[in-house]
């Protein structure tokens, strides 16, 4: 490829993304997508992607946990595989692009390369990771975590969804986690590149067409449980209550105040559940989630320690039991500098404006960085909105991202210096 090509596949790509969005739990009134791990919509979406990969001329396979791979075999079996892709699951009532774009964009790039340039030197693969969001079970990155060896595919027996179903049983009911199925952990990867919408406002505000990720922030996720005493709302004096909801409210406000004082740190309570959840009964128990993120590991750890001491003080003062359970801890992860520079050069050749940036969201890419050169390519998100039915990037923006990905993969997999 003497000169990288900017091609317009936005309309075709958008139609495929629209089709993929139809695989959702029910019909969301807002037009959102809910596709949780090992549910029927999830199975239908993976089947649709397998068909799409086959139509693109790729060899298709699933691994033991349900990660889906489309393979474009290279001419040299002794050189490492170059992998691209993202995740198929969504948050509840999410958008059409988060994760899905990286998969569809990867398929489009490999299809273009196969049809235009034939067989690569390095084998190219596109993956649809089975899970990343942590929306159904209290674990995130289940797909990429099994590929990179972070998780054991048989370790999900104790992980329960809100209905009490274990990850292990849900996986087996979907036809995975069975003996004889291909192992998940890969030792043949030479690089991983993830194409993704930004999920933030920086590229749009700065009028840049492509974001080149330098690092992904670290995250901590926790479940906080408060145990007080359920009692009658009308007959229990205010000074004699053990109100778990009031305690949770104070903790949430305290979280917001502390996070606002810490530069570049963000903290969110995304889910809260109360019991007995009756209008005229004082809540006896409350559980809520914490999501805390920063690009510095020391700051992240210090903040969590300080916050939890504050929470202990609040719970003790109110006479409530407190339990804080961690279920995700990731450190800030740098992307590969050489690949970032290569993407920068590709953008220059394609006359696409670009900038280096951090990712405030977690991604599958962060699990690959310790084991192989890893890169992320961002395209702008309208108004920075994501994890919402209003999530949107234009067909032209989506096409620009695929052009960069295809050009990068060509340089990595087809040119002689790749070997």
C-alpha cells in the first residue's frame, strides 16, 4: 500500500451496526440496547457476527467462554497473530456503538484487506469478546481476561447475577464452558489494536478526527452494603432510627465532595438497591456500587483508603453495619509508544487531524498491554455521550476510524518488515 486509502464504508457499516442493535432484551422505549452476557440476545448477536465474519471470507471459531474470532490466515505461520476487535455486551439501555463498532470496524478492515491485498504475512484476526462491561455479573473483562490468562474459565460458580444465576451455569446454558472446547488463553499474539468511539467530548470539542490513546486510567469498583433496621415509617422517631438509606445518602454526597476536590478523579454511584423497598418502611439494608477512576495509581489508592475511612466513621456514628467488597481493580495502563507513533503517521498520510489522549473509560486493550504491543484508536462521540441511547458518531467518523485501522493493519501484517 504505497499510499493509505480513505474509503467510504460508513453507510454500509452503519446498517450493520443498526442490525446488530436489534439483538436486545425487549424493545427499549428510548431506542437503547441491552445485551447482557449469556442472554438470548447475546447469543443471537454472536451468531449474527459469526455469519458476518464468514461472509467477509474469514475462518470463524468460538473459544470456551464464547469469545468469537474471525481469522484471515497469513502466509507465515511462524510469526505472531495480530488481533483487533472489541466486546459484544452492553450496559443496560446502552448505545449502538460501544464495543460493537470495534468489532464491525475490524470485520470491515479485514474484509477490505483480503479483497484488496490478498493473503497477509501475519495472520490477522478480529474478535468479538463475550463480555467487558460487568453489567450482569460482578466481574468485568470476562472475555479478554480469559484470553490473556487473567481469569480461569471455570471460576464463575460464585459470581451471581441479581436473580441468583451463577456465571458458570449461564455460560453452560449458552453452550460454553464445556469440555473439549478450545482453550481461551493465547500465547501467539504479536499485537492488539482496538478501535472504539471516544465516549468523551475531547475530540469533538477540539475538532479532531482521530484520537490516539496513550494510556487508560485505572479503576476501582466496589459493592457497599449497609445494614440497619427496617421499621415503621410513621411510628419510629427520627432519633431512634437505623436508616440504611439515609446513611447511604450521606456517603454518596461525601463521595461527590471528595471526588470534586481530587484533580482529574471521577467517582460514580451507578446502582443502588434498598430493602424492603416499601414506601412506608424505613430501609433496613441498602447496597450501592462505587466506580472510581484516575490516571495515577498512587492517587487512586490514596483516595479509596481515605474514602473508606470516612465511610466507617459515618456508619459507626449512625450505628449501622458496613461491608465494602472490591470486585474490580485495574491499574493505569500505558499503550505502546511505537504503535501510537505509527498511527500518528497513518493519520498524516490520510490527512486526518488527530491528537494524543488518555482514555477515561476502561477497555479490553488494557488487559493486552502487559503481554503484547497494544494500541487504541478513537473516533469522536457526539456531545461526549456514551452508555446511553443517545450515543452517536457519524457514518463519516466511523469510516475514518476504519480507514486508519485498515492502513495500520496493512503496515503491520502485509509489509515485509513486519516479519
